[in-house]
C-alpha cells in the first residue's frame, strides 16, 4: 500500500449537544490542523448507539455535528467530512480488531469503567468493545495522527497496540502507529459545577457545560453562575493548580484566547472573580456565538448539509475499500 505521512482521522459522537470541551479539546484543533494534514472528520454514530439513542433525533444530531464542523471553520471541500455508519469498512475492520485485541487490554479501559459504573452486567457489549471500533476508524484510513482531548488518550494507546499486534502477527507493516495530537491549553475542560468532573454531554445539569448552541446571554449566565471558591484569583500557576474551579476557568480563558495558561493567570493575579467572569463571559460569547449562528443557518439548509455528507461518504469509501481489501488478503480470507 502507498504510505502516507500526514493523514488525520478524528471523530465526534452525535450523542448530545456539543459543548465547549468538544470545541476546545477537538474541533478547534481540527480547524488549525486542516492546513497541514489530509483530514478525515467523522460523525461517529455507530459509537453513539453503544448507549441508547432516540431514533427520532439521531439523524438530526448527526447533521448537527457536521454543521458544527463546518461552522467552526472546517472546509468541507478540502477535507473529508462523513458519517461513520455510511462507510461499512469501519465495522468490518472493527470485527477483525475484536479478534486482535485482548480481553485484558479492554478490561483496563477507564472510560468503560466510568461509563458502566456499577451497572457493568447490564451495559451493551458495544460499550465494552467501543475502542476496537475506534481503532478501526483510525486505521482503515492508515491515519498517522489523531487529534483528540485528553480523555481519549488511553483509547489511542490501545489503537497503537492493535496496530502493532496486527503488524507483528501477520508479518506486515500495513498499519502506521498513529500519534495522538493532544493540543492547546484546554485538553480537559472540566464541569462548571465541579472542577473535578469532566465537562460532558451526559451531565444532568445544563449549567455544567456551555453548549455550542447556547445564546450569548446563556453563555454569560452560565459563566456568571460557575462554581468558584471564595478567594480572589490565584497569583501563580502552582496555586492555581491547587484550585480546580479557578484553574478550569483560567484554562478556558487561555484556550479561547490562544494564550498560555500562565499568561492568563498573570493577567488576573489577585483580582476578583466577578471581573474575571465578566471578561470570560464576553470572550466566550464573542468566540462561540458566530459558530452557533452559522450552525443554525446550516441546519436550515438540509440539502446542502446532506450533499456534503454524501460526498464525504464517497471520498471515505474510496480510501477505505482498498485498505480493507488488502487486509482481507493479508488475513487469508477467501477472495474470488
Ligand atoms: P466524544 O464525542 O466524546 O468527544 C469528541 C471530542 O471531544 C473531546 N472532548 C473533550 N476535550 C476536552 N475536554 C472535555 N471535557 C472533552 N469532552 C470531549 C474528546 O476527547 C474528543 O476528541 N471516542 C471518541 C470519538 C471517536 C474518535 C474516533 C476520536 C470515535 N472514533 C477515532 C478520534 C478517532 C469520543 O467519544 O469522543
């Protein structure tokens, strides 16, 4: 197979409203990386159904993620934007990887443990084998780099293990060993209600996260109401790191402004939270509201969105199909 040196794949689930963590940890980085890399950006609906999704809204949520990609600045002509379930090669390779990955590897996945909690006997088998599908998403394109938030790091390590084991079991070098790209100041955005909990789509409190679809007023209100401790802002980064809510808000400020966190801490050292929150609210709404406006516009133009998705499907299949075919040959599957 022809070797590629700079190819990205990344995915976002259509399982709820996109939030500031998805934007700062992933989508914002996709936008800057598109200049340098050949990119495949995928709406991972097969991953979404590892937990229950309402069939009445899944399609709409899928369009919404595609709209968020475009509204954030991803060029749908230059890059391949597509929906995972439309490219069957992902699921086909995932099955093969289920036979490569070891139970012990998957048993170590902390995200499964967090999501399953005490209910592990009752969650879907898909939730457990989720990371092998993620490895297939990446490796079916022979992607070399994967931009993600910090929470996906362990899944990326598993992907590397699967690629290595496949290559060594079958004495091939077909798969690259993909590098995670965990970039920017905010690689792990925390809840606005609890600085020790990750900002997530599944948190029951709307006030825990800023959604890409929030209005300017909602964004400012959520930041005003964000939990903080009673002290003024920290004087230095070491003190800031000991105060989970303070470091989270400072990190968000830094990431939105493309600053180092240290610089954000220095700008507000010793100041009151009221002033900082006002500035952060204004900054966040100024950065996010153009995205939300553009998303709303795109969501009204279903024809356009669907044509992008359908074009992406074709482009993705054109790359994925020959790779799968080569893998079948390597494994020794019957071919006619
Ligand atoms: P998902 O849909 O949960 O999140 C999409 C992206 O957003 C990042 N992210 C965050 N970053 C910083 N702070 C947060 N609080 C935060 N919450 C989410 C995630 O790290 C991710 O980059 N398994 C993936 C989807 C996936 C994928 C892939 C990613 C499927 N196949 C192949 C990369 C490559 C997931 O559930 O992301």
